[in-house]
C-alpha cells in the first residue's frame, strides 16, 4: 500500500513551476461554492467498470452499481452543511463542499485526495512540494469520509502530509485510533475493539463456543479477525473455521470464494453461529447464495451491514436464520426527512448524482418500491447518458418517500456529527478572524481547535446544542458528586452513607458524625435550665422540711407526698441529661422510660390531691359518696404508675429504643436514638395525657374552694401548661430532623415540668415565707369555718327566704320545718367541728358531715 501511494504521488505531484494535472469535470459528484470548502468521499458506486483484467493506462474508469444507501449518506452531508449555513453558527460565513465518488476503489479515492491537497485559488490544480506545509493553503479545509476503513487509511496517510483533518463517519478499524500513524484522523463512531469485545461477550454469555468467522482480505478484515481471535480466546470460544473474501467487487474471484465459503459452512454442520465482518455487497451476495442452498444459521452482524435496508429487503431473507448485530448510535434525523421531501429543489447543474438518480428512477418508473433499489442497481451496471426532461423530474418528486425507507439512521446521525464537529471548530477559529477570507486559517489549526473548551476536574460535559456530542457546555458537579479528570461526560456519585462533596469538587469528603454534644450552646443552655430546676426542687424540699407542722404543708398531703412529687420532678429534670451526648443503647432505653415512669408518678400524686380536695369541700351527698368510694390514695398511685411501668417494660422487651446512624442528610451523619416503636412511644405519652386530663377535670371542679389553702386552680393551670407544651411538641417533633431533635423533647419536658412544679409549690412557698400570719392553725380554722358556713347557708338559702316571707307557711308545712331543722343542725355541727379542730388531742368526734370534711382536710 505504501508503494502504491508513493507511485501515485510521483506521477501526480509536481512542483509549482510544472504543468498542472487536470481532473475531468464529471469526476466531481456534487459541489457548492462557499468561503470555506469541505471535501467529501463516498462510495456511491460499488465498482469501476473495466474491460481488462489489469489496467494498461493510468485512467479513471467509469463507475457502475449505484448504491442508494451511500447516495443518502452524500445527501446527509449536503443537508448538514445547509443546516449550518442556515443557522447563526457561522454568521456571515458560508460553507461549500466538493464531494467525490470513490467507486469503492482506493485509487479513485487517492485521485480525489490529490485534488483536495492542490493549492487553493490556482488556475491549475497543482500540489506543491514543501518541507513545511504550515502556511500552505489547500483547496479544502477538511475531509468527511471515506466510509470503508481500507480507503480511509490510504486517504489519511496522504492527508497527514498537510495535517488536514479527516473525520470518519463509518470507518471503525482499530488501527485508525493510532495517533502516531494517523494524527489528523478523527471519527464519530467507536473503533472495532469495543464492537468485537461485545461480540465475544455475547457469544460467551449465549453459551456458544464453536463458531465460524467470515471476513475480507483487506486491512479492516485482517485487523478485525486478529482482534476477535484474542477476544474469543479470552472468553473460551473456539473458532472452527476462518474464511476470507476479496475486499472489492472488481475482483473476479469473489463469486468462487463465496461459493467455497458456503460449502465450508455446510460441511461444518456443528457450527451454528457465524460472525460476519463484511461489506454490504458481500453480505448481499452471500445471503442470496445461502438462500439458494437452504443454509440456516445464527449470523452475528458487524455494524457495516447490521441495519442495511439492502440486506433486510432480500427476498426470502428469513430463510437464512437469525441475525444478531451491533449498530451505530442513533440521533434525531427528522430534519433530514424534510430535506428528502424537497430534494427536487436542489440546483441540478452542480449535482451530478441527482441527475443520475433521476435517470435511474425514470427507467424504473413502473417498479414497486420494494424492488426499486435492485432495479436501480441493475440499471446502473451499464454506462448511461443523461437526458433531462420534465417527465424525469416529475417521477423524481413522486418517489421521494422511497429514499427515506433506505436511510440508515445511525450512519446519517454519524455524518451529521462529523459535519457539525467541523462547523464548531471553524466557529472557534473564526471568532477573532475574518473567515470570509479563505486564507484566514490553515487546515491543521482545526485539529487544535475544539467545539467546546475542556471541562476541568469538578465539571462534567453537558450536550446542549442539538444532538452533537462534540459540542457541550461545562456544568459543575452537583452536591455529593465529583470528577477528578478532565472532559468527563458525567459526575461520579459519592458514597452517600459515609461521604459527601460540595458543588464542583474533585474528591469526596468523609461526613462528620453529629449529635447533641455537651459542648453545644443549646445543650449547655438546656442543662443550665435542668440544673436550676433541680436546685429549685431541693430548695422547696428544704422549705417544706423546715415547716413540717404548718397547715400549708399538712394541707399539701404531708411531707411524704410532697417528697414523692419533688422526687419525680427531680428525676424529670435529671432525665434530660440522657438526651445529650453521644447516644448509647443504655441512654436510649433509659431516657424515655425514666421520664415516662417519673412523670406518671408525679401526675398520679397530684391526681390523688385533686381528688382529696374535691372530697373535702364537696357538700353534695351523692358526689361525696362517690368520691369517698373512689378515694384510695396508695392504690391509685400504685395502679396508675404500675400501668405505665407495664407499658415501658413491654416497650423495652419487644421494641426497645436503639442507636441509629442516620445518613439521610447530605453532609453529616446523625447519631440518634431510634424509638423502636412509635406506637409504644405514643402509648406512653398518651397514657400520661389521659391521667393529666382526669387530674385537670378534678382540679377544675375544685377551682372555687377556699382561696388561701386551695391548690386546685393552680393544678388546673399546671395541667394546661402541660397540654399546651405537648400539643405543640407533636408537630414540631414530627417535622424536625438532625441533631436537635432531642433538644425539642428536652424543651417540652422542661416546660411541662417547670409548669407543674411552679403551679404546685410556688404559691405554698409564698405563703410559708411571705404570709406567715395566715399559715397558723387559728387562721386555717377560721377560713374553714367561714367557707363551711357560707356553703351550708347556700344550701338552705331557699327555705330561709320562704320562712322570712310567711311564718304561717313555715309552721304548717312539715317539709319546710324539716329543712329549717336541718339547717340549724348543720350550724351546730360546724361549731362542734371547729371545737374539735381546736382540741388537738381529741381522739374522737361526732360523725357529722362537717366533721368528716374537716378530718379529711
């Protein structure tokens, strides 16, 4: 191949002072003027027509075998260039094109390449010989194509001389990725390495280990074969046979080789899977022969022919068996469909291809769409002269939908990417240059140009312009994502359980472990409040101990009841410390149960006090009888508290609170106590609320009792504070997250605890310290007597009024006389009770109603 290139170059390349080499006009397939010219190479015909086995003169022969699918690829390039010209991408700069038909021959492609490299704006097509082409201005700025890897490699070696960019849209040979040998070659499709690796993996996963392979005798076929052998061995797949076909149709032995290959397939009866690395025309002939021989196999298709309409429309193609293939990535080509509908609007004088297509279409005017491609191909096997007329043009318009059926979306999309990649590269070069001047830049500068700037670490590529993957914007990696390399297509996700990352980072950071720490300012404030509460409890205990025998202390139920209530408050304040610090299993289990049991005991004691006050000052006989039966202080306290103990015990046994590592927050890990059972937690709080509500009802009924020593209304206020605090707690607790969740419960505990403590003991402490004159037995008895007299008078108010109005009625009415006697008796009993209270050493008193009330107080 290298010798052939040198030979052609010696014949054609001449010095600037030499005679030019002229190219026939019909050598150009399509052309359009512009400020910047893009070259194109497409194998529109399958082969050159030659009457001799070997050429005798260096002449470019006539091409035959018109290929509809490649004709569409040529139109895709024209359409893409027109899209750029009609957009604002290159404002004021027009792209032109020169497209040549390679006839699937390396020599024809080389001739076109020589014209690409000829000096720009020269009356004679000449290629200058230089030691440095940095300032050389060739005819075109870049080349799209060619399709086949064999032709692409030959063209690329010539373009390397001037580092002219060549963008391949179908050439997948792995060797083209070698930037040492092909520095100016780029492509919009992946190399065969990835395809072959996927093929071998598919075969291995499908359980096939005995296969055949068919390929071509060119560089593309040999490279594909060698790579596949390596991948097959890596996947424990054995190759039963390897058949090689001539790369070009111009080889007269191709039919013989195809027949020999099919006979080999028949002989190897145990081989049911065949990998095919061939061109479309090879596969077309191979499958037609295979249908005739009734060969039914599993065929693994390469991307060259896997989606080709030419293959899928072969008559009875299903008889060959099943085909599994790999295809190029597809994109949005809807605009290309619209372009095909208006194909007749293209200028006919500069598009030789359209002339030929219209002529073939006219000759096959009465053929169905399903057979039209074959008709055109057969009709193009001989040289034709074009005669333009209106009938041909009308036919041309009527059959436009036929072209869309033969379009291969993957290849069309790949060609669009290639053209737009060049367009964006030219746009970057033209930002500071006047590109209406064709000498504004040299071709090699495009290789150093990119459609978009390189994305730095911490940024990812985001395609925003159409579907072109070469043109993108750099977008910062979002939180909890990172990139430590340049030009990465996507950000990598950090391990959300243990790591995090801020926006635009190149690495992840370990999450900090957080909880309500002892050093936290809020925790310190809450601890101070808890400590003050404990101090207050101790002070109250000391005051009550020093005033043990005063009426205020005795009316509070005695020192033992006060000590129990104060101890509960002490434990409630102390329980808040278990909510602070690093959670442990012990603290998680202790804090809720400690608070629940102690607070229940406190409410139970206050409940008995409320019941006692109501019993002492109730003058309704029925209510008093009911309260008397209900009033069992020790039993009430043990029963109410015992129920809560049972609830907490079951909670600890079946769903105990445990330490939970909460990783749901983006930057931190929260160590918290998971309550184990929300039902158990709610039951514990709900039970306390029920006791508090009962206590509130009893206290509310006794709110109008003697003012100086009555704590019922203060108990009512304390219960109201409790209800307000815990009703507020529920929505706040449910919506709060993070390390301050325990602080919410601490605050509620402190509020409810302070509220009940202050309402229960501050009024009494005030009387003990500031109102000592009413904290005496005499003052206490006087208050009792006054309240009892008022209460009994209220009961007899209606009879007394009647007596004052009509003495006769009183005397003659036995009922009224009885009530008056009862009133008088009550007054006498109150006097006796007063005397009994004054006599401290009295051991027994009459069992009258006021005396019972007094003794209970």
